C-alpha cells in the first residue's frame, strides 16, 4: 500500500488515540501534559492540512478543508486545544472515508497493453521464425495462425482470411477478406492460418493507435470538483466574515474561534462522502461496480447516455433468426436444424456454435456425425444418422455439387442489414437457408424510457457497425440519435462534442470492446459491460456492469441521482444547523468546546440522513 494511502487510513486512529491519551492525563491530574498532547495533535494535523490547502488554492479552487484549517489554527492560538483536536479527528476521519470512496480499482492501460500482440511469425530463408512484433518491417510476410491476433496492419496474401473484428469495429460476425484486402492489428483470425504482408510498422498500427488514444483521453478529462468543495466556495467567506464581526463586537478572540468551530463543515467533510459511498455500495448490490465516489456524483448529474451496439445493446454473438426451407427431401424445419447442428458440433466456427445453441434451446436430440470434413471459414460436410449433410456458404455448397440455382438464395439479403446466411444441404440437395443476426438484449428495448425517467435528456448509439444495422437497432430501442460506422477516433470526437455542450453534459459512455476504450476514458462516466473480451474497456471505465443486463445502466444513473440528492440534502441540513449555531456562538452563548460537541451532534443527524442512500 502506498505510504500516502496508509497515512490517510491511520490518521483517524492516531488522532483518536491522542485525544483519549490527553483526556486520561487530565483525569490523572496532569492537565498541562494533557493539553500538550491535544495541542500536539492539532499541530500535527495542521502541517499536512496546510500543504494540501496550498495545493488546492494553487489549482484555483477553494477546498472544504480551508474552514477546518482556520478553526484548528484559531483553537490552537487561543488555547482551546480539545476543541481543535476534535476538529482534527473529524477532518482526518472524513478524509479517510473519502479516500476510500474515490480509490480506483483499476490500472488504466495494463490490460490493454497485455492484449497487444507481442510475437509474430515472419517468413525467413529457412522457413518461419518467431520474432518480436517490434522487429517487423514493411513488406515482411507474416503467418497468422488460427485463433491468433493479427500482429500488424497488412494485406492478405493467402486466397482469403476469415477475421473476427468485433473488438475493433463492433461488427459481431466474422468477415471474410479476399487476397489483397487490408486487415488491422488487434483483430482475431477466426479461420485457418493465412499469410499477411505488413504495410505498417507495429508502432503505427491500428491497435497501437488505440493505446495512444486511451493515454491521451485519460489526460484530457477535466478534474472533477467534489460537491463539498462547491459548497465551501461560498461557506468559507461567510464564516470568516461572521467570526470577524463577533471578534470586533466583543473584543474576545475566543468568540471568533467558537464561530469557526461550530462552522467547521463536518456535514461537508462527512455527510456528503457517506451518502456518496452509500451510493457506491447500493450500486454494487445492483450489479454495478462504481470505481469511486466521484463517478457516483457524475452519474447523478448525467444528461446524455451514449451506447455502443455490439455486446452492449446486443448480445454480441450471432443467433438463428430464421430458417427458410427450400424443399430438399421434405425435411421439416426442426429436422433440418437437428441434422445441421449435429454436424456442426465438430466445428469451432461462431456460426456453427449458434446453430448448436439454437438446437439445444429447442431441446433437439443431436446425432453423432461421421466422416466429417471441414474447410475452415467455409463449411463442413459429413454423415449424420445415415444422411449426407453439408453446412456452409452458398459458394462452398455449390463447389460440393449441391443445387446451384437454389444456392443463389444464400446470396440474397446478404449482410447489408447485419445478417449472415448459411445453407444446409441434405443428401445432395439444398434443404434450407439459415439467417443469423446479432440478437438484441431482452431488456434493451425499455432502456431509453428508463433512462429518460431517471432524468437523462438524450440517449444515443455510437457504433462501428453499418448504417442499416445501426438504424434498425436504434428504431427498435427508441434512441434519440444513431452514430454509425464510427472508428475509435470518431467515437472520441462524438463524446468530446457532447461534453462541450452544456445542455448535454455530463456524458455517460457505455461499451464493451477495445474500440470503446478511448471514448470510455474521456467520457464524464465510462461504463463497461464485463462480458468476454471486455477487459480493456473495464480497465479504462469508471464503472463496470458485472451482470449480463443493460438495464443496469439506468439503475446506476438512478442510484447516482438519489445518492447525490441525499448528499446535497445532508449538506444543506448540516450547513443550516451550523449557521444557527454560528449565530449563537457569535453572541457568546456557545464556547469553543461546547461548539465542537454540538457540531458532533449535528454530524450524527446528517450522517443518519446520508445513510438513507443505502436503501431503495
């Protein structure tokens, strides 16, 4: 644990121990020694507090701790040592609590860098050699094996390559690239091994650019001003003015110190962080891990929510949307599905897995395939329960001798609307066309309404997917706007523009992929879906949804709204009670020690109110 963090945690315990020790010396008949212990307690706290306040003022802000500093210094100057020590205890306890609330449970770039390809297989005179990615040069020939990440941007030199680009573009279905097509680093090889000719250095690749964007975004987000500091900006001059009037009117500096003591903003130091921490805890119970109190405050003020599509509004994996029978040998829909899924049990292709899952969902009894032959990324043929079955692309089934004219059905509709089609052949004839599509989450349709009910003004989607797909999803979910075909840089610009609009900020960005990481980092609040492949986004986000539900976004905003409202309510209540006590202290009715104890009573009231943020 870093020394600063350890010191923050230990200070309340040390301060309390010294207060008790000073009290014990008083009881033992050594009041001078007891006062010395209390005075030392105040003086010890004044040193780091002064340094902290100077730094805060240097940044152009007035920190809530400034009032406590003046009160402690005044108490020390007029000999009110116990009152000063009590303030020190409240201050150290509040700082420890807030530090605990705002501690980030992330290491921003660690996971991103770990995922970056580090090793490549380069063609050499004697075959293939394994080299660090940084040693690749333009025009080098690279072998990308099945399941590996593409190590560098380059052109396909094999007849074709089947690439999973979901982490970079949001497109959930594998894309087949022909010879000469450019593929980007960070994408995954979803088919058989292929050769690639490097067109850029690794340091200039698409994935390296995303890393740079995340680093830049982390430094560009403006620092957040705590709710306590915002109230301190007006409360501090008011307190000093009243203390000066009390001193001038009475000629007694102790009266001014009494005003400062009862004005010590414990509702700001304690109640606001407690309400915010309670909101963090409440969010965790709802399946949203919020990394610090500042994120809860920003969620409570959110006006715009931007949503990625793949893996966020949709499940990010293909599913069977329709099975269109072509006649074949008279098999029914479920029999065709059963035969195709039985064969595809042997394939690791994402569309094959979708077929198997659909058959399992319908509780079909799958057979044991035999004599299976697969061409990765194209299709598979084998024998199932005495039938010769083939599953794959239209072109592949035509090459295997299946009905050429009927196979044209597999080319219609294409994937222009975010669809993928595969054909199923049985005993030499085509039996069906199976349409696959990314599936909308069941709770996504209600999300826009829930967010608006929570006070969000604008709900939009920003995705790397195509226009037709994005607009269809946007219409189904009732979004206000759709930004399609967005690169990581484009997403970053969308977030920047909305954050610059006072009517739309603060902005919440929700995503799950590598391509979302820069936007998550620069948004006022970044929320990551913690699904497969979401490591990068969860590391750069301010909050992570740990359950497979998109409606948790609305729950997080609602919880943030309530926690922030209760925090403000507690602050106003505490400041109001402190204001009344300040008037009595200025009139000479409340001495400093009594004022410190009275302030503790006010603390109890506002803390109990703040703890309501833990409840529904």
